[in-house]
């Protein structure tokens, strides 16, 4: 009996010194006491690796250790159901023997945990369009849903911008305005139809543009309209950086977990993917569509990987040569589009013709940019099909090329417009308003383009296919598929325009919020009524990273454009920095009125020594996070090894069981 007990090893969940180990109870794991346990592959490997690191607390069971951690819910413990019942009974007995303070602390931990769960459920319930997104996910896949979730995120972000600007910029200007007539004469007696599209006339002297926000009666050294205006804009940019970087990091972590190292389990999706709480037939149909789309994605990826493994050396050489030629073609197309945008900007001049002709000339650069950004991404998509990548890589490659096209075209547009405005400063009474008008026109034109594409392109195409299905044109066109990459690029482009123009058009986030709200319902109509589900599905893990990374690039370009434009203007022509006041001397005057210790602190913060210390602290923090990431990756690899050993144990037990059954049949 003693030899049998000595042969019984301890079971550790992680084969490492950093991980915690635990002994299983004898009630739930009786087979550990059998002789076959010592023959298991995992037991032998464990005995070799941990012969010298056996825990000192062998007599303490898992129930004793887990019961002293009431903050962990029972359903999250890695034990069987009977052990959970024993733990619950043990906790009830322990409450009678512990003191009042420990009992109160444990009850507070449970209360806080439940409150956190309820608050999280309530906040998630407040998110708009949950049922609509669930319906879209079931019919068109998780990729189309990711687009609408991204749109909802941008809508909430712009609403937050509106709150900041209304509290720090708009409200102080309206309350402390010296002359209400100056701000406004906002009557509509001289309002024309083109003013809404161009941003001229009444809108030019309204709160929409930069010139409305004058200094007013609030004229203290450190509390005035320019300081509040600057703080509001800096708050918007910093909030944008924090939110976008956070979403990018979260998306990257998710894509890393479910990336190439993740192998999907088809049997799990087939046998365990159904939600048995569903009672609505419509919800059941949506769930079936969702599972079917997931299985299609898995099978397509497996088929592509098999095809890649069968490629010969000659096929690889031909494919690389073809990819080089196609990338050269992409560069030529990008260069041609930039030249076309440049000539569209140079062709603008003062118009004295009919208002329609003048309106077309005003919108000539946006029209050119929209036409280029609409045609070339489709060309890039066709080119990526010839490069023989997987569907996810094709999507990401098209996204990279298209976002470079959109951001570069917007950057070229801003660059040549700034040069043109600097050479013709005498023609503009307020150069800040002129820059804000361009961003305003781009936002309005994006909304018009969305309506035109939905109701004059997609909807007539759907009617043609449904009314005349046997016609050659209807069969050639067919119902369109919702192109996720191009629609996401439009969102990133419009949000970049908002970030670039918020300093010169403070109400641009409010305009963009209205545009996104209308865009959601227009796109929903287009998807549900005018589109069909895609024939080929793709995963959105890596694409979600690209969505937010492109948004981060757009934010970076907006910050660079804003800093360059502010440095270009020596003296403010209008608005809060009119006269001899600029962005820099307004803050300098405020700093000089502060006490000497505060001035010394601010001077140190803006010095190179503080920047060096900050960079050093960031390096230390990043090093610690990298070390934690490496340790976590090692733990994951060990857990994977344990899973492999568990499967080996199962195969070994099945083999032993079949051997015993054959012996019993022979004896009969």
C-alpha cells in the first residue's frame, strides 16, 4: 500500500516555476490512484521534469486553497461540478468561523463584482442599433457588421468632441460676446442656396467657422477665449490619440490571439456553436447563417493553404515576377492620380458665370478626388486577385494601397491649397476661414456622394435586376456586394478631414455627427435592400487592426497639417488669435503671470531634460511590458504542450481500453 502511495505523483497544471500548481481531490480523480496513471505520457514527462520541485504543501487540497479566494466566481474555477459544490459548502462553513471584518470584506467583494457585471450589461444595452447589427451579422457575415460597429464608434467619438467644443469653445464665446450684432447678424435675408454648399454668406459669420470666436469680454490673462479655444482643440486631439491608440492595441491583441497560431476547431463550431437560449425563429435563422459563414471561412482558408503547399519552384518564381509587375502598375496609377488632383486644384479661379458653373468649379477638387478614390480601389481589388493571395491578405493589401491613395491625395490637396493660399493672402480676408471652408466642402460632398451612390446607383441597379432578371444587362450587373474595404476607407477619410478642419471649423464634428447618423441608415438601406451576401467571406481580426491603424495614420496627418499651418501664420487674421495675438504668444502671456515655481516647472516640462527623462521612463515601461509579453507567450506554449500531452493521454487510455476489451473477448 505504501509503494502504491509513493508511486502516486502530484499533478501540476503548468510545467513552470512561475505557474501555480494544485492537487486534485481524491473524490473526483480516483483514476489517479490506479497503476495505469503511472504509464500515462503526461505523468512520465511530469515525473522527469519535476522530480526536484515537488510542492511542500502536499497535504493541502485544492478546496482549502480556492475557498480562501472569494473574489473568484465559482463558475470560473478550473474544477469539476462536484468540487464546486464542495467549495461552496466549505465557504458556508467558513463564514461561521471567520470574524466580522473578513465576512464584511468578502460580501463587499461579491457586491462590487455583481455591480460591475450589471453596469457593464446596462452600458452595453445602451449602445444603439444592437438588433440591427445582429441582423446584419447573420445575413452578411461578421465583416459587414465590423463596418457598422466602426461607424458607430466614430459617431460616439464625434459626439464626445461636440460636448468638449460646446463646453470650452462655443458656450464661452456666446456668453461673453461683446457685440451680439457682430456675431451675428445670423438672419437669413441674404442667404442663398449655394451658401450651404460653399460655406459662404451667412455661414461664414456663424459659429461654424473660425472668425466667429473673437476674444469678447472674457479677457483675463489666463482665462480668455483664445486660451479656452486652444485648450478645447488640444483636448480633442489628445482624446483622439488616446482613444484610437487604445482601440488599435486592443484590436492587435485580438488579432495576435486569433492569428496564424490559432487553429479553429470545426467540431466545436458544429457541436457547441449553437445557442440553446434562442426561442425566436428569426434569431435561429440568423444564428444558422452566422455558423455557416464561419464554416465557409475556415474551409476556404484550409483550401488555400493546401494550394500554397502544392506550389512548385517554377510557380513561385513566376508568381513573384508577376507581383513585381503588378506593384509597378499600382505605383504608376497612384502617380497619375496625384497629378490629376494637382491640375484640378490649379484650375480653380474666380467665377463670374452662372451659379451652377461656379458651384462645379468650387467642387472640382473634391469631385476629382472622389472620382479617383472611387475608381482606383476597384482596380486595386482586381489587381490583388491576380497576385494569388488568400482572401484576407487580398483585402488587407487592397486596404493598404487604397488608404495610401486616399491619405496621399488628401495630403497633396492640403499641401497645394496651403501654398495657393499663402501666395494669395491678400485675396482672403480670413485665411483661417478659407481653410475651414475647404474642409467643410469636403464633408458636405462626402455626404452628397453617399446619397448619390445609394439612390442613383445601387437602388436602380437592384430594380433592374429584380424587374428584368432575364435581360443581358441585368445578368451582367447583378446585385452588388457590400465592399467593406472601400466603405471603411471612406469613413477614415471623412474622419481625417474632420480632424484637419476642427481648428478652423469648430462645428465640423457636429456636422460630421449628423453625416454619420444619416450615413448609418443609408448604408443599412443599401446593405439590406440593394446588396447580396458576399460569395467569399473573410476574417476581420487582422482587418480590424488595419481599420484603426489607418485611423491613427489619419490622425497623425491631421496633427502634422495643423502644426504646419499654425506655424505658417505669423499673426492671426481673424478669430480668437486676431491682431498681434498668435497661438504662441497667448500662452506666453499667461505663463508670465503665474508664480515663479509654476513658471520653473513649466519651463522644465518644456525642456530637453524632461523629454529625455520621459523617453527613458517610456523605455522602462515598454521593456517591462515586452518582458511580460514574452513570459505570457512562454506560458501559452507550455499550456499548448499540456494540451498535446492530454490528447496523448486520451489516445493511450483508449488504446489500453481496446486492448483490455479484446482480451476479454478472447477469454470468452
